[in-house]
């Protein structure tokens, strides 16, 4: 089974994954979640992954919230670098310059997904509905999508 590795230690049930669309920055979203849900998410070491031909780093926030292990992964990378810089085909004034690596989002579908909320252990359908209602009341959160864990493909990190 392909998994995005966020310290998932055992092969038990997969965690719940909720994709969030927001007009907030990552820091503002974490602050709003912490305030509205009485959570304690804090910045964790950046998550580094391989999206060939790129290395990218993504902001990661984690915390133990009401007995749940909660992680918020920001979809847009903070930085990207080439694994191996592409060769410049043209010989001109700027041919010696290496093009800057693009900042490719980690999850491309559904579109306009800004953050991934990963909750362990897996929430029941009723618990997920309650969580979604509470998150929907946060100003700046404009959409939510329940994502199957299997949509997150294994990345080298």
C-alpha cells in the first residue's frame, strides 16, 4: 500500500484525511483551528518530499488534540529545488543560467486544496461530520473535501 509517511507506525486503520480550501495563510489557519477547536497545533520540522524532478519542502504542524494525533500539511511548498537541473537546449545570452525550480503543489486534485488535515485514529462518520461543521464555522475556510488516505501517494522524504 502506498502511503504518505507522517510517522504512521503501524498498519492499522488509515487516518482520516480532510482537504481544506482557505483564504488564510498557513499560520492564520493554524491559529484559527487552535482557537476554534481548542487544539494545540505547533510548527513541526518541514516535511521534505520528492516530486520528480523536484525536491520540495512543505510546512507541517502537529499536535495531540483531545486524544487525537492531528497533523496539518500545507499543500503549497515553501521551497523547491531541482533533483538534477534541466539541461538548457538553447545557446544564447542566458543559456548558462539554470531555471528556477517551480513550486508544485503536493496534491493537485481536487483543485484549490490548500491544506491537508490528517487525524489519527480514524474518525467515525459521525465524528467527521461534527469536525466538518466546526471547521466550516471558521472564517476563511471556504471548502472541505474528505479524501481517502490512498489518494496520498508515497513520497520519499
